[in-house]
C-alpha cells in the first residue's frame, strides 16, 4: 500500500526530521508530532495506518501513548522505538499491543521494512474482517457459504422449494455439502419443527437397512429381542434424508418405491401397514442415469425421487467462494482448538484458490484444520502450513506454467520455481524471499545449493 498515512512521534526534532524524510521517500504520507498529546490530537483527526513512536518522551511515554491509541484507533499499527538492549521494555510494548519495536541507533532501512510489514498486516486484518462480515451478513444461508453466482442461485432455489412438500433429489460430488442443503430446505419449510432424520444408505449393510428404515417386530429375525420403530416413523411429519441413495440394493428400492407411492410402511415381521407423512430428500454423488442403464437403479424410483432436482456445484467451479469458506473454517476451528490465528497470507490464499479441491468443501475444511493444528508459530497461515499434497500440486502447476514438458523431481521443481521468481524480481533477493515467504538466509542457502549465488 503506497498511499499509507504514517505518524512519527518523538520529542527529538532531529530524529523527527530524519524519520519523516526517510519514510516520505518511500511514497507514504508522513506527519509528525513532538509529544504524546499532540499525537493524540492528530490521531483523532486522521486514521493513520502506522504510528512510529519513541519510547522515552516527557509527560507521556511511548507505552502510555500506545495504550491510548489502542482505545481510540484499535486497527492502527504501533511501532515503538526503544534504546538498544531494553528487552524488558520491548516485551512490555508487545504485551500492550505494539505491532513491533526497533532499537536505537535507528537503521532507516530496518524502519522502512518494519513499517511496510505493518501496513501489509493491517491490510490483511481488514480483509479478514471484511470476509467475516460478508459471511455473517450477506453470504451465509443456513450454514452454507458462498457469494458466487452459482451459490446465490442455489440459495434462491432452496427458498423456492422449501415451501413445497415435493420429494427432492440432491446431486453433487462428495464433499459439496448435500446434507447441509437438505437441512437448509427442511429448516426453512413448514416441517421445520418436526424431525430431520439423515441416514447414509452406503454405511449400513443391506440386511440391516430395511429394518433401520421401516422398523421391525419383536422376533422378526435373530437378535430382534424387542420391537423397533424405523426411521420413517421417527421422521413422521418431518423429513427423511436418504444419503448415497445410489448404493441401495434393488430389493429395498422396490419396497421404498411402494412406501412412497402408498404413503404407508410395513415393518419387518409385521403384516399390517402404518400410514406415514414424510418428505423424502435423497442425495447421491453417483450417476443415477448410468445406474439405470446398467440395471442397478429403478427408473420408477428415480422419477419418484426426482420431482425436484438440485445440483450443487463443485468448489473448483466457484473459486471466488474459497476465501469466504477458508476464513469461516479458520475462525470456527480456531475457537475449537483455542488458537488465535489472524488469517492467511496472500501467498497462502493464492495456493488455496489455485488448488482444484477434488474433495470439495470437506477437503478445504480438513486442510485448514490440519494447518491450524500443525502451525508451530506465527499468527498467519502461510503456504508452508498447508498440507503437502496441496503445496506439491501448486508447485507442479507453477513449473508447468514455466513451460516444463516432463516430470521433474521435487527438488528440481523447487529449484526451477525459486530461480524463476528471482529472475522475475531481477535478482532482488530480499523481494524474492518476501514473495516466497521464506527467510533471506533460507533463500541464500538454497541459492548456494543451486550454485546460483
């Protein structure tokens, strides 16, 4: 951010002039104050990005000024200038909310670097706050998150079909959130005060699924020591969600079809039928049309279920939703793990947005949970914190962008990528290390390995 507003506070006129001149040459708008009180007056009038304050000043010292700024302008980044060796004071400043500190004698290039990083971090914080507000205020519907056109159309469709009692078939790849959509429909429908009962048809053996769905009489089969109500009865006047319906066997499909047509069920081992009032929502990630052609799924059941069809788009087709989802999961997981993580670095977010996410939203949530759990230090998730397969895929894609037409070992891929960034930056190692989000010493060591110093 080249147009940032900086305030320099010091009772030393010579130091004020030196810092103002140096920071102005960086392209920032710089004002100066000769005391803490004068600084507070300016801060009330201007929302500064960064305040750079000396620690030792008369009347109001740097720590006192810092605490006042935290009250007036919580988003302002404060950097304290302290005497060399005053580690205890520096620690006190950080605990009081300072972004960083620099020691005297001041090195102007170090001050510029710390100020630049403070400006960048403030921009990251504001972006994360914006994303959170978007999720909370505009782009969240019944725990489904998305601002993309496809997701907004999905939200509109959910509201339209919720008021009906028609059966619904929800289609989408694994991990896209089919059950969330089913719940959103149910809890926005007239049946919202009645049960929503989910059952995974692929997780229950065929021999037990019939009993689970329709119930059974006492002694109906070995182990049936007591009578049991089935899930159809449990969902009476509510919704029964049949997930992975494509895995249901043909015999049970026939019984399900008859129950849907007659609105009655017959528990296993009984002769009498019971009337039911249940809305059916079914979901699958398989191609039911192909299953019909291969004889594995009944055509009549398909049309009975598919009164209304909802297709959930995969995550790779709504890339603009990834930052919202990532921020939502980070905040949720951070609370669960009691971790205070501010957000994602730009490079980390770029990795997330360029990964194809074959496991969709579920895979994204798992990736962020792993990154949160594995972070050793720091307040921002970097590319290095993400799962290795995601980083590897991004590195491979970057190499392909460089024109590689053959498979390379991982070390060669890394070498080629780093050297390409260095070339793009015209040999500027500091800029390259910053862009790669590695230390300058790490970059120097790698270049030495590559014999590229």
